[in-house]
C-alpha cells in the first residue's frame, strides 16, 4: 500500500513540474511572435490647401525592440520616429520600418490630390487669324502645333537603376537588404511623348 501511495505522490510531483516548465515556455513562445505592421498599404487624399492628411502606423509584437522608420519619397509622404505618416503631394511612397532582430516591414502609401485647381482670370482672346484660302483639292492646309502628353511614369532608385513600376522597385530594395545593403530610396518622374496637332482640323501626327 505504501508503495502505491509513494508512486502516486511521485506521479503528481512530476506532473506539477511539467506544467510549471511548460508555462514559461508558452509565455516565451508567445513573446516571439513575428512583428507586423497594422497596415501594409493605405491611401491618403489631400482635399484642403493647408490640411495634410495623416495615418498612424504601428508595429505589433515589437515591445522592447528598437525600430527605425524611413520614407522612400519624402516629397510624397514623410514619416516620424513614432510611425506617423503625413501626405505631402500626389504620388507613391514606401514607408519602411526596420525592427531590430527581425525582418524589415513595409507599407505602400498612395497620395491623391482632390483639391480644385485655382482658376485664373481669363485673358482676352487674341484677334482671330485670317483663314488661309483653301487648297485647290479641298484638303486642310495644316497648321501643326507641337504638344506633349504623359505616356508613363518611371521610378528611379538612389543606386542609379530605373524601374517601370513601384512593385519592381520594392523587390529591388528587398534584394539589396538581403545582401546587407542600405540606403534604397526612390523618386518618380513622368515620361512625355511629343506629337503635333493641327490647330484647324485637330489631326495629329
């Protein structure tokens, strides 16, 4: 009988020790959850002249870790040391946060501008030019005017490479960071195409 009691007490002690050891391990495992941003993409719309829209980004599961915030295009959107993003002008910027001891996190910020353009006072219309005599065959005697139009946008990296989309640039930055390199920023610019339009019949060439 005594042996049975001893075995029962021993079993209870072993189970208690197992539960005691399992509890801190569970707490430790919970504390090691991978950090993540509360947003991976967001859109800010400017509607008033003096009011700049903003959004607060937060890193979850990063308590006690050092974080560093940067913006790929400060002319489009800036970010504070605490993750507050403020829109500046129309465009796209990538907000990057480096969490010490973990992977780098990113949030794509698209800034739109819905402000109405300031209307200027109309200038007096110039005196109409005399219409030239029609050509003998009845076709328009074209008056070609040189014009330009936007046909695309390019994204230039600080390393010198140029990309067609912001997604290509983000992938490029990821590759650099995997190699331990830093300082990957971008600036965007529009691509223009020149064409000619007839001021009379509006034919283009």
